[in-house]
C-alpha cells in the first residue's frame, strides 16, 4: 500500500481511480517525482494492480466516506482518472449518511449527457472545498506532443484523410456526440457515438471486410480529439495499445490525436505496437486552430 509522502508543505493529491491502466501510470509518475498522493480505488472498476496500491477502496454508496477520507488526509486537490463502465443505479448510491446528505446533488449529476454529468460531479467536489485537477496539471508529460510520435509520418492521401477526419470530429464534438472519426479515401466512413472508439474501429473493419469500403493496402486515418469546450480535467481523449490493434485490424494507415489535449496510454508499448503494425501516430495542433487556418 502506498502512503502519502511525509514532509514538505504541499498537500497530498487525492487520486480517485476508475478502470484501465491510466491510473497506475499517473500514480507511478507522481511517486517517481515524490509528490504526496492518496490513491483511492472505485469498487468494481479499478484494476487489481491499482487496488494493491490504493489506501482505500470505496463504492458508490460511500461518497460521504470518500470526502471524509480526503479531508482527513489533508487533500485540497483531486484527480478523477480512469474509465467508469456504468453509472450507478439509484439503489447503489443509498449508502452512508454523508451520501444521503449529498443525495440531491448526486441525483442531479446523474441526469443529462456525459459532459453534463462530469461538470456536475466537479461541482460536488468543489462544494467540499476540493479543487479538481487534470492530467495536464499533475502529469503533463503523459499528454500527446505535436508532430510525429515515431518514425512514420503521414503523406499524400493520408494527410487529406487526416484533415477530413479532423473536421468531422470538430462537427461531431459540437453536437456532444463523440470524440473520434475515420476517413478513408477522401470520405468519412465512421463517426464515434455512444459505443466508443473501439466499437467504431470494429465497424470500420467490418465495412472493409464486406466490401462497403474498397481500398488497397493500408489506408485511412483515425482522428481523436476533445469536444469543443470539453472539461479536460475529467475526460481526456485517450488511445493505447488496444487502439493500435483495432486500427491495424481495420486496415488504417495511421492515428492522429489532438496534441496537448489527448493521452497516449502505455506510451512505450503503444509506440512499439504502432511501429510493428506500420501505423503512423501524429499529434495535431488544437482543432480550433486548424479550423481557423482552413
């Protein structure tokens, strides 16, 4: 178990972790730099490796206990990181007295789209005098850089597809629908919806397999970027080794993400997988800037 770092004047950071490997990466980065941290696992969401490091594991019905733990540890900031596969139902949040006291705000947060939910969750923490921070605040080295992330670079039709998919993602985000699009041969063939990026890429593979999309060799680009106005403290677009695997299966030539506003999880593994698959990885300038230039 990892204890908050002793000494120093900086208050510890509360790290509230959902699923996936990203919470472990953030925790390792914080520990490597000697930053005091209080790791807290969300029950039934977090990987076993993180649970082994966590000081606490709390369920949805223990929100009152969560704030008690954070305040007792002296935390003044929290980061919410990792996937949450399902929203809590009404029975799961009927827990301790602290949860019941906050029930109106919790129920209000459960209504609306994903962005609405995340914004309201932040307000619940702010009402407890806790500042919600993001990866850019605590581990900026994990964000995607601008330009190529490896030896392969987009060229020719790949650049055209990348630009087209970027415009599609921008429009998609304005409607609060998704964060990703795929363009192949000068046309958009897939937009991300509620199913997520992985399922969208599997759809692309099916389109090629059944002949609905006909191209020779590796062609097409996946672009993933934040929605306009998206609160990046709690919902950063992310790619990782699984993204590479599915992009390769879909026969794509490369992947582009918004530099400084997207995460490359398990970076070394992801870069190695892309190199082996013959895919380029590219960090785009913020999409708002690209819109201005076009």
